[in-house]
């Protein structure tokens, strides 16, 4: 009888021990499987590449993007018509009288008088473009000019007309009169012009 009890007792304990041994590996497998499900956070770490691209764009701005204006100490300035000197500059059909504002503002502002020269030749004059400025103001002194402005269409400016061109607005000169003359104020003094 003693032998039977030992055999009977030994038989039920053996399967329990075997079951425990089998259960333990399956729990260990589940624990190892849990970290394997974490590739999703790895994708989240790959996502910050977008800000890196944004930084690269900021370092090399697209042409025409206005540079930041840094205000330096300004000096008193007076410019008189008797001292006026007109020179050709950005456009071959225009002569510019520098009013000295760039030097007086340490490069923050440019101001000049523009005289449009000769008869308007659309092949030379009517080229769509935009400027990388933060501010651009014009005031018509003499004559008239027809311009085409993105979002506004064609507008005729006559003596006494003034207008502001928002940063990056696409525009072009369509026609102008003899003796056309205007004042232009731009921030900053140095900027890019992009022809389209």
C-alpha cells in the first residue's frame, strides 16, 4: 500500500511541476514579445526630421524672402533737389536719385526718386516680378503709370497717388507717361528682386 500511495502521490505532483515549468516559459515569451511591439515609438523618433528640414529652409531662404531689419543708430539727413543726381540702376528704363536714407538708417531703409525714361517698351518694362521686402511705399510726383498688381489687377497711378505693395506681391509696369516721376521707400535697403 505504501508503494501505491507513493506512486499515486508522485503522479499528481509531477504534472503540476511540469505545468509550472511549461507556464514559466510562456510568460517569459510574452515578456519578450512586449518590447518587440515597440517599433511605433521608433517611428515617432523618425518624425522629427520635418523640423530639421524647416531649419534647413530657414538657413537658405527662398529668393525674395525679406531679410530681418536691424536698426542701428540713425543720423540727421537733409537732401535737396539742387544736389540731385539721377543714375540708372535696377531698371534700364529708370533713373534713380538716392535720397541718402540707407546710409542715415544704417541700411534699414532705402528711399529714392524714380524717373521713368523714354517711351514705354513692354518687352523691356512689362516683366512680372516681386521684391523680397518687408515694406514698400510709392508716391507719384509727376505724370502717370499703369501697373498690374496681384489681387488688384491694373491700376493707373497719377500725380498725388500713393500705394503700398505688400511683401512678395507679383507686379509689373504696363505703361507710363513722359516725365513720370515717383518717390519709393523700401525696408530693408538691401533686398532681392525675382523676375518671373
